[in-house]
């Protein structure tokens, strides 16, 4: 009876410990979810994303421009925050684009003025203010004081459009007066609803594609992890059978688990991480 009581106590203690661990695990998950919710709320308030939170905006824009337009000259002026993109066509400078990068919690109209002043100072053809926050109901793109204000995800496509415009204007064999007139017409088009919608659609599509790609990558990782576990299970069964066969031949007892035999090791966790 004493033995039975002791076994009962041990079983109840084990059950209580398992229940306590399960409750603690659930509590930890709830805390993690609450933390995630708070982070998402903060990101929505600031109009940014986890990818943009740790982004070196000037560095990333500079890198993208250099990769996208290798024949041009891209200069990042350090702490001043602006980037000068000199457009070169057939070894001739045809114009330049000034980028002012701002990553703040709130939008200020002074940012537009700063970008325009920087454009004048650098004698640039166009000025682009790259920012994650926008005034009023604007989402992703607007033009103010002849300055293009755009979300980081739309910067590359806008730069490509402006660059092509500079090259095409340079290629026109017309007088300076006619070139000025056509430049004004082009700028009027860029102020149109059609142009704004196209740029905004590009930004939204980039958002969607990024999310889809991340989802696809996580799906692949989940599948690979499952397959790896199956390989481990198969390997463990083979090792178990091999070990027991050896034990039978030597007159030893069988084993039920692979605690005494070498099985396929667990994968390194970094193999299953998304950078």
C-alpha cells in the first residue's frame, strides 16, 4: 500500500508539473501576442513596417540607385541626408535628381522646403522627398512645391521615370524655348490623377509582393522542417533496428528508444531563419 501511495503521489506530482508548464507556456504565448499587437499598433500609427523600422533609408536608397542605374553617378552626402543622382546618357550628363530622405513619426511641410532648397543648391533637375509618413489623406505619393514626395517602395520606379524623361528631353532636337515648354507639359502630366494613381499602385503592389514572398518563404521553411523531421524519424528507426539486431547477436536486451545509439542530429536553427 505504501508503494502504491508513493506511485500515486509521483503520478499526481508529474501531472501537476505538466499542467503548470502548459499553463506557463500558454501565458508566455499570450504575452508575446500582446507584445506583437502593441508593436503593430505602433507601426500603424507611424505608418511604417518592421522591415522599414531598422532600415538605413539613405544607405538603401543609394544602394538601389547604384544597382538599378550602374551607368549613372550616385553620391550620398552623409549626415546632410541628401543623395544626388547624376543621369549620364552616352557619356554626357543630361540632368540630375536630388533625393532627401526623412524617416520621422510625423510629417512636416518644412521637409518639402528643405528638399527644394537642396535641389536648388545642387542645381538638380528634380527633387524627391523619400518618407514613410504623409500629410492628410495622402498615401504613398504627392507633388508639392515641385517636389515629389514618395514612399521608399516607390522611389526606384519614380526615379526610373524621371531619368527616362531627362534622357528623352535631351535627345530632342528642339530649341531651348521648346524644350522648356515641353518640360512644363510633362510636369503637368506628372501632377495628374493618372500619374499619381500609377505610382500609388506601384507602391501598393510592392507591399503586396513583399508580403507574398515572405509568406512563401515561411511556407517553404515549414515544409523543409517537416521533411527534416521525417528524415530524422526514418534514420532513428533504422538505427534502432540496426542496434537491436547487434544486441540480439550478442545476447543483450532490446532497446526501445535511440538514447543509446547515434541518430541523425537536429538541424542548425539558422538553416530555418529568414534574414
